[in-house]
């Protein structure tokens, strides 16, 4: 087994094997200047978990290191050397979602690195300069791999953060299960071409719900991650005061949840929030739930345990995010439209289904076999589309950009840009406070304006409803 594991070694910094069709031309990252302060190995593999209750059958899930949603905590400033080992029986890669990093460690097969074959490994060198709540997941056959649970949490701690009386991490994920614990098809055409294929078994940290402790009158920091493949959730809190203090890990001036439309924060797949919840002084409990669906899903109850010495009003704001600030006046503008392929807005560049080059590319990108979606009349290769689309934009390192994302489809899309934190400037529906994020939910008919300072590399830009991404709703920016 060991010898086999060594066979696929590819060291990130030297493995610039993007095919020449992308014409990769970038200065390689200086590996020798990177001095790791922490090292971890993340081995993807199968394990059993009882998702249908303690008396129910077990399900074969995928996890890193045999720990569902393995959670890493590192201080800000860490230089992390993370070795991904592929212990599952299909190709995979590891992507650290939301981390600003050298492009060659971004984990996108074909574009930034070769696919890691079963038994292979890949070394990621990551400077963890932004504090916050992040996560990591495969970037290959995500409907299949992330759909079976392959994901982990990365918390970058900031010593300047206020001290909370309690802190809890909540990973929300639905599963598509039959009664015997085996899987229903993780994707179905009717879902992939519309709002996605939903799971009916809803979980938080792998359980139906959790009961958490916090001192009466105290402040609880909840880090909530939507790691579902499909579901958009309306996160609300009952029984206590709550403030939104960070989005996708990045601090924003605290917003009282009750002051947001409907008293909820709408969160698509891959989005995270940090809440500051003040427990009632009288010891009564607080519930946290998804209030979007007709049947509300209350996933966490905070019950009082003990009392705080000194009561603090709140909110407990996090230190201001220190991110590159886009220069709006000088910024170059782009506008991208999210489209349904059935609108015939997406160019038909299909090749005969037996084209071997098309098949090789599709296999190395690990995407679906049908195209339902596009961005700006282009689709990420699926089915028989042989080539990567040209970059949606060519940008200059260090320059500022305003990117408008327009949704012309009938479904909402959480749109994610790799390797950057962008500032969400405005929404045509007027529903979003200004904040930094790495993923933004764009509603049907909505246009959202984002702004950022471009970092060098080839970065994908895609919908994080995994079936949408795998059926065409992905493009990329080239920054030189
Ligand atoms: Cu969570 Cu392409 O990313
Ligand atoms: Cu989508």
C-alpha cells in the first residue's frame, strides 16, 4: 500500500501540468521561500456513519481521515503544508474554499493541477493570512464525492477576536438516502437542470439536530457552514438576540438578524456565517433553524449551563477584515450573465459523442455528461464539448475590477470565485448589506455587483450548486 501511495506524488509547486490548450504562462510560486509552520495530511476515504438515527442502518460516507467534516484550527499567519492523499477509488483533488493562495494550490483539475489518481497525493502550500470560517472539499465529481460527505472545516483563528463565552461549529448537509441507508441517485436530470436534486435527510454535524450548552446571559459564537450540494437555507434564531458578525469568514459591521428582511440570512451552498448570539439571562433556550421551507428545520438548541460573571450587551464585533480594497474609480468593469443552456444562449460546440479527446477532457475535469447551464454564452466542458471555454475575462494582477453577475435563469445561484475575497457592493433587489465574501447568492432576475483586486493565476468562477457547476455553469478568469 505504501509503495502504491508514493506512485502518484505530485508536488504542487512544480506540477504546473495544465494542458497547453490553456497556454499557462505564469511565474511559478517560489516554493523554497515557503517555510511551513504546520503540516497536516488529509486522506480521503470511506467510513460508516449512522445518518438515520442511532438505531438505523449505517451509510458508507466519504471523509478526510475517518472523521466526518474533519475540523482544522490554525492561528492566523500559519504557513500550512497540507498533503492530500487520495484513498478513494476515483480521481479527486483538494480545494481550500475561500482561501487566498498561490494559484497552483487551488485544486482545480486540468486548470491548476493534474487530477490526483487513487493512491496519489498532492502537496498544497497555503499561507493562512485571513482569519475566519473556511472549508475544504474535492473539486472532482463533487456531486458524488461531496454528496457523500467529503468536506472538512478550516478555522483560522485571530488572537484579536473578542472572547466569547462559548463557540460551536455547525455543518449543515442533507443526504439522499434510502431507508436501508444506501444512496438514492445523487443527481437526477430534473434536479440538475432546475433547482438541484435535494436530499430529504437533513443533518447538522451528521446528526438530526444538536443540543449545545452556553452560559445564561453569555455570548455564543456560532460558525454555520452550508456544505450541502443543493439547498439554500434561511438561517434564523429564536429566543435570543443574534447578530451577523462575519460572512464567508470575513468580518462585517454587526447586523442584527431581526433588522434583515424576514429576520433571516439566506445562505446558499458553500456560504458560511458567524453569528454572535446572546443567551437570555433567565436561562431560557435559544433555537437556530432553517426557516425557508414550509417545514422548518430547527437544527440546534442552545441550552443554558451556568451563568456569566460579567454581562456584556453586544454585539461582540470582530476586528475589521484586512483585505485588498478595490479602487472603485479606476476599476475595469465586466458583466456576466448566468444562463440556461435551453435558452439556446449557450453556443453549441458539441462534438460527436465518440470523440476521444472530448472524453479525455471530460474525464480529467470530472464533470457531468450533459450541459444545462452557461455563463456569458459559454459552458464549462461537459458531454462532448472538447475544449475549455476561453477565459471569461483577462485581468491584470493587482488591478481592481467590478464584476456584475446577472441571473437570467429561473433559479437562484450561489456564485463563487476562487482565490479571492470580493466585496459585494450592491444588489438590484436591494437585499444585501455591503460585505466581503467568496460566494454570493444571485436570485432570479437579480444583478449583484462585486469588486475585487485580482490575484495572479487562473481562477474558476462557478455556481456552487454542484450539479449546476458540473453541467456547465463554470468559467474562469486569467490574471497575469
Ligand atoms: Cu467550493 Cu470551486 O469551490
Ligand atoms: Cu446554480
